[in-house]
C-alpha cells in the first residue's frame, strides 16, 4: 500500500513537472518569436481642450465643373470653303458681328441668274397686262360699234316706216289715177332701200356682238395668262430671296455678345452642312456670371435647397475661397456606379473673370447653421484603443531593419506552425475543458 501511494505521487509530480517545462518552453517561445506580445501596453496619451460657444455649420461637400451661364454654338447652315476668319480664341464679339466668311462666288452667280429670270418674267407679265388693256380697248370699240349699229337700226326702222307710208299713199293715188306710175315705183324703191339698210344695220349689230363675245374670251385668256405669269414672278422672287439668304449665310455672325472660348475651324477648311450644322465657334455669353454643375448624392440632396450659401476652392488659386449660391436642384436623376446623384446648379459671380470655364471646384454647401452653441473639438468624439491598427497605414521599414528581423525570428509560416504544435502539445498534456481549449487556441 505504501509502495503504491509513492508510485502514484511520483507520477503526479512527473506530470506537473512536465507541464511546468512545457509552459516555460511556451513562454520562452512567445518571448522569442513574438516579443511584441509580451510588451506592456503603452500608457494612452490624452490631449485636453476647452469647450467654447460659437456657431456650428452643417455642410455637404461635392465637386463640380465651372461653366458659363450661357454657351452658344455658332455653326454654318451652308457648305463651303472658309476664306476669312475674323475671330480667334478669347476674342470679344458683339451680337451680329461677322466672325467668319465662306466662299460666295457660286452663290453670287446663282443670284445673278435668278434675278435675270425674275426680270424676264416681270417683262412677260407687263406684256400680258398690255394685252389685256388692248383687249379691253377693243371691247370698248366694239361696244361703240354696237351702239352705232343699234342707232342705225332705229333710224333705218323709222325711215322704213316712212317709206311704207309713202308707198301706201302712192298706191292710193295711183288707184284713183292721180299719181303716176313712176312716182309709185320710186316710193317702192325707196322702201326697199330702207329695208336693205335696216338689214345691214342689224347685221352690223350682230357682227359687233359676235366680236364682243370673242374679245371677252380673249380677255379671259389674257387674264389667265397674266395670273400664270404673276405666279411665275412670285416663284422667281422667292428663288431670289432664298439665294439672298444663302448669300447672307456665307457671313457667319455671332448671335450674342460674349467671348470666343473655342474655335473649331481653320482658314481654307471646307465645312459640310449636309445633315447638321458644323460647330465653328463656341461663344460664352458673359464670363462675369458663371455656374457650377455639382453632382450631389441622394443621401445629401434632401438637405440642399435653393438660396443656400456655397463656398468653394479651385486648384488654380490655392488658399483662396470663393462664394456662390445654390440656384437650382434639378429633379432629373442619374445613376453613376450604382449611386443615384442629382445635378445642382450653383450661381457664381466672377467680376474679375478669374474663374475660367472647365475648372474643377471643391464645393462646401452650408445646409444648416446654429449660433451660440456649446462646441467640442471633433477629436474628442473619436477614440482608438491601445494596440488597434491606426487609420492610416504606417510607413514601411527599411531593408536593413527588415533583414535583421528576418535573421532573428522565423518567417510567418514557420512561426504559425511552431505555435500550432505548442498548442496541440499543451492541450494533449493538460486535457483542459472546452472553454479553456478555446482560450489556448
């Protein structure tokens, strides 16, 4: 019994001794392979600051591009060769000022031909008008002939009636034996002559009426021809006006007063305006008033309202701050890289014309302001516990330091293998419960 008890005691002491050796070896390995684990944590450093009162501003930051308020594209409605350029980059132009000219020789030749056709057509119209006047005069003459014929008919009818009465008297006198046969024959002859003159007058009247009808037909034809020629005159006049418009379009004019910010044409270049007007110049209306088109995220757009104050900087003037005002928040949205954004227009005054089109502006839109409130530094609202990774990566060490460390300690893979063997041996020797095994791991 005594021998068995000693044997059990010696076995327990051996196991305890083995555990102590393993723990000591593990501690030494930790100190050797991972010395940073055994270092005492540095005492945290604190910086003190006083609370104060003042204004607090809530702002939305964004970037945008500076553009003129109005940019006008000057193009050409005609195709042709540029023979003269009267404006260049940064040139100040006035409204309706000629900035370029196209070759107009062909258009001038067309205009001369069209004007000649117009003059010929107008002469034809004059001839038709004279023809109508002649026909009208002939109609008036025929009307006079008709009136004369009617008067002759009336006179001859009266003479014929008188001759009929004379024949009747001569016949009565001859029957009573008073008148001679010669007087009776003379009366009959006079009656027949008057009847013939009456028939002639009636025939003249019928002929005059027929001529009048013919002249009326001629008048209608002349008037129709006059209308056709007048229509041709209008057509020729329209052709002349169109060519005159083309001739005026050979002079490229500025529609507004402003500054040329882009020129896309060279002297001698041939521009083609077959489908759309080519862009020759880009003119900014007024560079003293500029706009910034900024893209605001949908999470911030609810706080942006027209009339809010905006401050911004540009890379061309470091250290300077410019001011503007929110002019418009456009309702149309865009999706850029799965982010919904809204375009916001900021109005900027540029009296000295320092801000140029195309500059990138770093914007700060003041969405809210609180006056006379208790303020604390932003650093007081942030805390990083000791041993946590810094927010910015640390600078890499030099090659010499890295080489020395590699010589003193194993690589990462070897260190992980040794620690895994140490943990397995520790758990096999001590047989700890599950919660302690997790701690060992």
